[in-house]
C-alpha cells in the first residue's frame, strides 16, 4: 500500500482531487480532496474519507448525515494526480440535498438547475 500512496502526486498542500462517481449509473456525484491518510482510510474502510480544507480535519461521507458511500473501486489517473472513486451511494451526495453536486448547467449564458430525471439529456 505504501508504494501506491508514494506514487500519488499530491499538490503543494499534500492533497489530491477525488472525483466520486456512482458505480451504478456512472453519474459524477461530487469532488473532494484526499491527503495520503484520507486515501489510506478510504482503501482500508471501503467508506470515502476526505480532508476538509476549510475545517482542517478528516471527514467520512455520511458519518453525520447517513448519506454514505460504499467504495467499489478506486482508480488513479495516468498522471497519478487525481483519483476516481466508484461508490454505491446511499441517500444523496450533495450537502444541498441533491443526488449530485453537479445539478446546475450553463444554458444560454445562464446558470440553471437540471431536473434529476433529465440529467443525462441536458446539453450546454
């Protein structure tokens, strides 16, 4: 495990972006940041763990809300500076109560909410 953690190219703050995607339908649910320890905790527990840049602490998705993410697979990109975490989402992923954090689109130079049922049909 140490060799894998060593290979990741963390930024100057020791963080790597983590894109979280539904293992069920491929929808991107959220983006957060992991440091070395958060990635280790995620691998070991099979629950997503992130580093909060604002609070300067670890947080496990769903620990207080119940909207958990069971990790199915973790992929590392070709440059080793980003991780993709495939999860089984229980509940919603976004703190706003939406399924995904990506529920708005730029359409006709305006920001508009996308109805959940039409997410994949929206073009911008």
